[in-house]
C-alpha cells in the first residue's frame, strides 16, 4: 500500500474543508435575517410590530415564499398571506433602488402560483379576488439612509410624465442599530438581530472577518442575544456571515472597478470630444482662410480688369 505524502494529505484535507464550506454556503445562501424570520413565531412578532396587531397563533400565517428550484431562479426572501393581504418582505444590506422592479417580477410569480393553487379562472365573467400586495424592504447596509422611505417603480420610467399606468411602491425600513426604535422595542427578535450585526461590524474594525463574527456570536450567546437561535445554528451562522461579508467585499470591489472604468471611459470620451472640437476649429479656420484668399484674389482680378479698361 502506497503511503501518501504529508503534502498530499494536507491538500486533500484542504479540498475536503473547502467542499464542506461550499456545501454549507450553498445550503445557507439565505441571509441570517431570512433564517430568523422563516420561523413563523418570529415572523408573526415582526408582523404584529409593523401593523399594530396582537395575533398569537403563528399558524395563521400562510407562507408563500418562492422556491428558486420551481420558479426558475426567482426567489424572494419572505412572502406570506395574512388578513387577506400578501406580504413580500426583502432584506437588503446593499442600497438598491431597483427593488420595485424585482418585486414586480416576484408578485407576478406569486399571483401565478396563487391562481393555480386556488384554481381561479382568469376568464370568468365574475371578478376574481386576490390578496392585496404589500412590499417592505428591511435595510441594514452601511450607506446613510433615513428611518423610512419609499421606492417607486415609476421612478425608473424613462422620459415619462403624468400618472403612471403601472405603479409599485416599496417601503424601506432602516433596521440598523439605533434606527426605528419603536419598531425595535415592539419586536425583540429584530432588535437582537440589529445588535448582532452591529457587533460584527464593530469587531471587524480590528479583527479578521471570521474572528469578528465568531467573537460577536460568542458575546451574543453569553449575553442572551439570539441565544437559542445561535446555539442551534452557530456553525451555519458563522459560515453564512463569512459568505455574506465576502460577497459584499466582492460587490464593493466590482463597484470600485466599475467607477474606475467609468472614469477612464469619461476621460476617453472627453479627449475624443476635445480632438473633434480642435479638428472642427481647424477646419473652420482653414475654411475662413480659403474664403479670405478667394476674396482677395477676386479684388485683385477686379482691379486688373478696371485698369485694362482705363477706369483706374
């Protein structure tokens, strides 16, 4: 039996570790926010806090979140029906004004699924009823934004005026620590989530990402913040957090590169415009000189003719 070298064994171990990490990341591509609020109890708590209700039975919620495997890659964060309304909730750690268009695609798929499940005929002579949509984004990115604001689909319409014939409004709530305090006080799980995110960011200032996340998780468990959730999902939370922060860094790098490319393109466009302007000015100057030379020759010719005829 051939013995493997230490280097080969180390390489195999590293490959296996990478495979495990990838498997975890693939399985837990959902954000921690979604992991938390996929729990009906937590979801109902946040719903009550947002809507001033006091429902106690989580089973009142009908979860209708899209499955990317079924809906060809279309997957929203959280969707549910309650009180004859369909709520589409998204979590964002990067400011994105394109969410109304994304939600338009989501709600179209949601209604398609709803119509099929309820066996609703779209050709009926009777008006068919649908749950009214409500769109909310929970934002915890680093960009400075207000407590609460709105994105509209019509803001994306090019060269448009008047009343939009198709509109979709998305309410964005800032859930960073220190924001929307009333909401945080009414939903303890959301407040604890904001606390966890804030701790990770604080530790990131002095520690590597993985260490910062592990430190935040340990602190939260010790202080009873998301304790049950973190004890049950500790490994997944750490791996998912690393995945998310690496993804953010990659997105920020791409944006920086796009800005640099944009600047370079801008410089090139400016140089080309300047070259064309210079060429235009040169041609204009040449044209004026040609006209001046032609006029001078005409004057000289006229003088010669006048002299020949004894007029001058």
